[in-house]
């Protein structure tokens, strides 16, 4: 079974850490570190409801009531949710159930007009968004199963229908990147930064492809933007340190190697960062200066753990 980490979930659903944590605090979803494809579907449903301004408390109360009325373990997975006015109802076995009111409602989707909606004729902006979100998850599943061609086709369909769906541009860009179609990847990543200026991953991926294209100065700008949006983005510090080294800026490189080590203290990448710091200090004859109570302002400490400024000796 394919599983996803928290960062994968944030990228796939195009949500922030704050949003995910808020849903967990509201008991809309359990707190976990590993998610299944079914979990993604549940999260997508929660996202859609919250985007429609459905209160978290109403979602939670409706789910609890549906468990009792419908005998379901997880209504967000096992039944389709329909928002009607200020209520949430669930479609179950061909009927609409209002779990809080304990009522069966008339199912308008059985009418010819709404049957067309189910076949792909959009009747509302909300339905279109939900359909696109479903396509996105289908594309992710195709990608994870190794069917890259199918995934690309679906992502292309999504971005043609919604030029503001940043996550689809990112995922399609990454597929193009791995195919070494760097120009196309740049276009897609750059578009993602334009439609969602707060999308950290878009700037990081843009930095990567600009690096591959040999446009080092531009890649440095992109990595810095990612770090400005997310100062604890370890991979961005790592790549930025490498870029500064290649750009002949050892002092700036050292700063980001140190930042990386504060975020990732063990493992092969951390070991490489330590080696780069030691090499830079030796080659450039750089030392670390820091102010400590009772000591000289020029007293030195380890470049690996310190946070002080650089000085030439």
C-alpha cells in the first residue's frame, strides 16, 4: 500500500501545516505521520467543506451523528457528503441522510439535470472544484503506481481547466524535470509561484530547475525566497549552501550549511554538511566569532553548532 508523509500531504492537497494542525485540533481527522490514499480522500473532503465555509464544529458533529445513524466507522470515507444550506447530509444507499436531524431527504441528483452533473456537466463552481480535486488525486495515484504518462495527461487536463491549481503545476513540473524537460518544468514552477506566492515548494523546485539550466544567480534568488517563506526548510538551506559555494560566496555558503545542521543533525546529508564546513574554514581561512558573557568578543567556537558572524583571520 502506498503511503504518504505529512509533507507529501501538504503538497498534494496544497494546504499549510497550520491548516492540517487546525483540523487535527478540531478532531476532524486523527493526528498521524503516515497517510494512505484513503486518508487523502478524507482530507480532501474536509478541505472542500472548509473552503465552502462549513464550520469545523458542524463537520465534526455531523460525522459523529452519521456514525450513530448510518452505522459507519468513518463517514468521510464511506459516504459522499452533500452540503445543503446550513446542514451537511450524506448520500448512503441512494438516499440522502441528515444525521443530526435524523431525516431522509429528497435526492435531487436523481433528476435528469443533476444526473448530467454526475456525468461531468458542471452545475456549479463548487462541483467543478471537487471534480478537479478528484482528478488530482487520481493523477497522484497514477504517478505513484508508475504510470507517469497517464499522470501527465491528467495533470495537463487539470491545468487546462484551472490555471490557478498550483499543486498540479508543481507535480507536472516535477515529472517534466525528471524527464529533463527543464524549460517546461521552469514554466510550470514559475506559474505556480505566480498563482500562489506563498507556495514554498514552488520556489524550491524553481531553484532546482534554474540550477540545472545553469542560471545560478536566479536559482539563489528562488532558494532565498523559499527560506524567507519557511526559515526551517532544511533542503532549501542545503541547496542554497551548494549554490553559494559554486557562485564563489563561501561566507554565505557557510551560513546556510550551519542552518542546515541545526535542522538535520544526523545522517549522510548532515555528514556532508559538516565536511563542507570544515573544508570551507580550511580553504578560506575563516573562523567563527561570537560574543559570550565574560569572554573576549573574538572568542571562537565550533562552526558546526555556532550561530555567530564570520570574520577573516
